C-alpha cells in the first residue's frame, strides 16, 4: 500500500469517532456525566433516590402549608 492510501484509510476511519466525540449540547453532556457517576456506585444511587424522595416530601409540605393559609 502506498503511504497516501494508508493516510486516506486512516482519516476516513477516524472521522466517525471524531464526530461522535463532539457533543453539540453541553447540557446533554453534563447529564451523561452525572448519570455515569451516579450509576457507577450503588451508594450514590441510594443517596440520589433519597434526595428525590425528600424533594417530593418538601413539595408536598409546601402545598399543604399553602392550602392551610386563609385566603385574603
């Protein structure tokens, strides 16, 4: 094989990998990083779920508190 052909084959095979590595949406990238970090450790999964449940409880308490207030 000629050196030009080798370079051409390498360049063509590397393009999809390079295109896949670029993520146009930084929010999606950040979400993937968080999901990978959490899913890699069972203790982190449990903590994340506990935080979600606590958030739901806080939201319910705020709704009850708002419902008990007399209308002005």
